[in-house]
C-alpha cells in the first residue's frame, strides 16, 4: 500500500521558518521525482518545488531563495525547508511523487496546513 505522510506544518509568525517532511512507503522512492505543492483557500493548487531522483531541484519564482527542497533516499523522505515565511505562504502543502519511468504514475499525500500570521 502506497502512503505519503506529510508533517511539520503549523502556525508561524511572518519571517519565521518551518521544515516540512513527507515520508513515503510502498514505492521505490529513489525512482520518483518528488515535489511539494500548495493550495490556498479559493485558489488552485500550485507547484512549490520539485526534486528529481538525481537531486536536481526546481522552484516556483515566489519561493526562490527562501525555500529549499531536499531528499533522503535512505529514509524515503523529502523535505521542504521554508525560511522568511510570508502571510501569502499560508496554504495546505501537499507532497507528490511521480514515477520517472512512467510519469502517469502519481501519488499524493493528504497535506499539512501551514499558517503564517502574527
């Protein structure tokens, strides 16, 4: 059974930091491009960052220089370090895995809430 479990969300003040984690099970993790997406109330889900099996990272312009995506294949876990958080970063953050050998094979986590507010 495939499971993606996100953790690390919460309430943080503007300018603060959070580290999200997504632990995957039931897949060959090292063969997946992993990504973080977010969805704010009333808005469409958007890409935040992705990282390939080889470690190449890609970021949305809105988070470049503030967020860092990383992965630990030994732990089947992908991370999102979020610094200098802004109120507009408030959203539910979702973890996504895409199998690199068959890109139609996609899995999503259930999300974790991040709220940036004073």
